[in-house]
C-alpha cells in the first residue's frame, strides 16, 4: 500500500514534477534560514523537518543514529538537538569539515566566542591589508584549475588573500580556524564565475554578481551570521556530539552499536559530488588541483559516470541487476553509446551491497534502517533502484517493514520516476 509522507525530503539533483505540492518544507530551503543549518548552502540535502519527523518516529532519546552518507550533516545535527547520539561517515573531506564545524567545533567555541570574533577580525583585516598580487593569484588559480577561470579580477585576489590569511594566522583554538575555513568554502561558489544548480556550471550573463560585489564583505557577513548563531547556541553534552565512524560507508566500522540508520545514499544518476565541491575543496586545502579529485572519486560510491574508471572496484554480479545492465549493454553495442553506463549500474549496486552489509553489521538486533531512494532511466531503460535496493537489503538480512511514497519525479526526457523511503529492520 502506498503511504504518502508530507514532510518531504528533496533530491533536486533529480527533477521533481512541477505541479507537486512540495512546498518549502520539502526542500533544503528552510535549512537556509535556520540557525547553523544555514552555514553552508547545500543542494542534495534532506530538510531538517523531514529528518526530525523520522527520528521522532523511529528513535528515542539516548539511542544512537547512524548516517552512512552524511552530506551536510542534517541527520546528525537533528539527532544532537533531539538528545540522541549520532555517528556518521562521509567521504568528501569538505563536507566532513562542514559537519564538524556545525557540531563539534561549534561546541568547542561556545565559551570563547569573543576571542573567535577577534580572530575573524584579524583574518579579514590581514586579507584586506595584504592583498596577493594579481600575477600570483592568477598563477595559483591556473595551477589548480588549468584554463578554467573560476574567479576573475578583484574577486580572485580577495578570495586568495583570505585563503592565505587563514593559512598564516594560527589561532590558539583550532576550531576557530576550522569554522573560518568552512565559512570561506561557504561563500566560494557565490563569489565565483560558477553557479550551482543541480550541478556546478558556468554563470550565464544575467547571473553574474553586481560590479560592487565584494568577496571580503561577503566573508565578513558569513562570519557575523556564524557568530550570531553561536551566541544563541547552548552547549551539547559530550555524549550527544556526533562522531565520525570512518570516512567511507563502504568500509566496515564495527558492529551492534547503532539503533537506527537514516540515510539518503547517492542516487544512480550522475551527480558528481566532488566536481560540485571542487572550489570549496581547493580553498580549504583538501586538493591542490582538480587532478586530486580522481583519488577522492575512487573512494566514493559509484554513482556518476565519472566514477567509472579502470581503477575502480570490480563489481559483484547480481542477477536482477544483470537483467537490466545487459539490456543497456545491447543498446551500447547497437547504438555506439557510452559503455561506462552499464558498468556504472553494475558498480552502483555492487557498492550498495557493501554499505548495506556494513549498516546491517552496525545495527543492533531489531534496529531500523530508513533509506531515501529513487529510480532512474538510462537510454530509455528503466533502472528500478528502489526495487533493486530492497532486494539487496533483503539478501543482506534486512526485513522489509514498509515503503512510503515520497514524491513523483521525472527523468530528463519526461518519463515518470519516484522517490520512496524504505523502512526495514534487522
Ligand atoms: C545525497 S548526499 C547526502 C545528503 C544528506 N542527507 C544531507 O542532508 O546533507 C550523499 C552523500 O554521500 C557521500 N558519499 C558518496 N560516497 C560515499 C562513501 N563511500 N562513503 C560515505 N559517503 C559517501 C557524498 O559525498 C554525499 O555527500
């Protein structure tokens, strides 16, 4: 039976139908105006309310919640606020910085906000009084991004001057710097010649910032927003602060320690989470150039066409996945299409076995897992990721409780798709 849920999550990396009553609560949009959640603007996130309603239904105070694909940390932030313990994994180091800034670093600075404010002041004054030369700024950008002009003119000089000031001025409390780094990442795309829609792309003529846009002013505003949010925050007890279990959800991190798993794994749809955060990753020092993205991509779940390379993990064979992948193989051969597509399908579901097995191991007996998942089309062949995930979960040992229908979506060529929540138990 279909049961609809009204506090929707959103995965705008896949288009939803235009007439559905998504409303603001169904998107990450409410998070953008909410204390702490607004620090880093995210596209592929759950809404805070969506996670709250699920955690209130499936977990109780004091229990432990795990999000294997933590993203911007909505699950762990909400769990912390509800008095639950939480653990997470997240492969993207910049996203881990965002999660840690919003939780553990925030807690570390609560009693010393005025010293952090003075440090922020020193960083912005230093960036203003010691601008990098235009020549050096262009060299640094070219070393990182080749010919792509990510930032131009004054914006390039200002953003690199902030990056250099952060590298030069070391505060006593390392959480001050972590939060300031996160703030720099947070204003990165907005200060660049790129724009994030579903994916990162170049701005069109009418999308550029006004000529009086100032990167340093924008950075100051972000820092003030953070300081204001922190002044309202109360300290979280050590027990309820989120803990990183390990970077990758594809690697085992223990057993029998979690009551509820709540997650939205990457969909099999081509979102390249690393390419989308390459500017943030560079500004915060996690990559030196786009060449370094490759190593990160290899460790991530195979979900986009760019994650299919010779170096990747070999895929385990799954009968029902083969039924679909071989149909796509035939189209690839007949029509000279991209042969990485059927390989992506195979690897995606093979990785699905890994993270579901790990989640099963981590869950206590009777524990619940709630997975947000959607289907896809490739070359007009339907890839029922929701059905396949359920089948794999059952083969791993999970018992299906129910599936809730979240919303209609549609593929790029207008075919109907959906987003569902599978609820299962160990
Ligand atoms: C759909 S997003 C999750 C968004 C999250 N629910 C939120 O509200 O912010 C999926 C996340 O999975 C992460 N990811 C991909 N492969 C991973 C892996 N092997 N281990 C852990 N995280 C991974 C991506 O970096 C991305 O942040």
